[in-house]
C-alpha cells in the first residue's frame, strides 16, 4: 500500500484497540459512579488524541482502566466466591501490559489487596500472588526493553547513575527540587492531562470541574469502599505519582537541574482513576432533571468559552 495509507491504518488500529479495551472495561466495572469516572476520563481530549496516534500511552491508559475494572469486579461481584488461578492470570496480564510499556506503573499489581482476603484460599495467597506478579513484571519489562526493543542513544548530559547518586547524597535538595517542580508546573500538568496539546486551558478546567461533580455527586447505588480500601488507593496513587517524577529525574533530567525535566500531564492519566476513587464521596445531591439542565448549560458555556478563546488569539 501507499506509505501514507499504511501510516493511517496503523493509527486506526491503535484507535480500534483503545475503543475495544475501554468498552470491555466499562462493561465489566460494577455499576455506580466508577463507570462514570472511567468513562469521562477515557474521552478526555488528550486520551482521544493519544488513542488515534502511535503512542503507547493509548495501550497504557486502556489496559490500566481494564485492570482497575477487573479488580473491582473480583472485589464486588457476589457471584465470584473464590479467586482461582484464572482470575489471577487475567489480572496479571492486564496489569503487565502497562508495566512493560512504562515500569512506573508497577504499583498496579498492588490492587490485588483490594480483593477481600476471604475470597482467597488462605491469608497468605494474596502476598504470594503479589510477589510472583512483581517478579514476573520485572522480568517481562527487562525482556521487552533489552531483547525486543533494544537500547536507544542517551545524551552524554544525562547519566542515571550520577543522578541517583546526587539524589541520595543530597536528599533535602532533592525534596526542594520536587516541591519546586510541583509548584511551578502543576497547572500545566493538569491541563496537559485533560486537554492535551491544543485545548484551551479554560476548557480543560471546565472538564475537570465536570469530572469532580461526578466524583462527589450523591449516588445511592454506589459501591462502598471501606476506609482501608481508600487508604490503599491513596497510597498506590501517591507511589505511582512519585515514581513518575523519580523516573524522569533520574533518566531524563540533566545533571544538577533545578527542576524535573520531561514530565508531561499524560503520564498521570492512568493514575487519575485510582486517585478519584480514593476521594469519591456522596456530597452533592443533584436530581436527574437538574442534571440534564446542568449538562446542557455546561456544554453551552464550554462552547462560548472556546469561541472566545479562539477569537481572542487573533485580536
């Protein structure tokens, strides 16, 4: 075929795989606000941009959603009385795919602790499965990176060993650099995570507000997370965020840089569902009729802001 046609077929294949995996994730996730949260995140402008590209982030995001959905199914589905090797194998495959793309998402395997221990044969099963999966993931990542993908060229200005040594020798400087990066670039990360590269900032903020309304809306049919579950979700979300910053600082940032280089908002999309589930709560009691009016008004306001932003750039 013509090279241009092949190029677009590749992008289309990535889009189809993204839609397919997201479809099954939303299909198996238990009813409630979780389905809405994952559905909204999956149609972020940034997610749709990545879905129709050659970026591996489309695979990472979709399979992270599927991993979360499958774990919640194992946790809340009353028809699943006991976790068997088939369940563990499927969970391992779903969590392994994002991990071998980017090792910072290794903490996805920790979601196995969301499944009640009563569903395992004995109290040590979860820990044994967890250790086995971590080892399996690290081996898979090593094979993928070193035997299949090969090694790319690294700039002489970037030395991971020296960066790591500098960080360990100067922990207070490392903390200061991390805090400064968050303070200076957190807004950029938020807008990039939601809107992508060309979406007006105000539209990204509006989408984020709409997402928060779903996170905190009152839902009587919502699945109940225990306090320890929310703590676990918060811990793994935090660890994944720290892993993203640590990886980009050690691997990508130049020596003695005053901020962490290379961080992009899209790296936090797979972490966002876990973080939102950790803070979700029944706060806003919005009736169905009012909800329809609210969404219509939100679309009109968004449209007007987009027009204003587009026109103001040329004035």
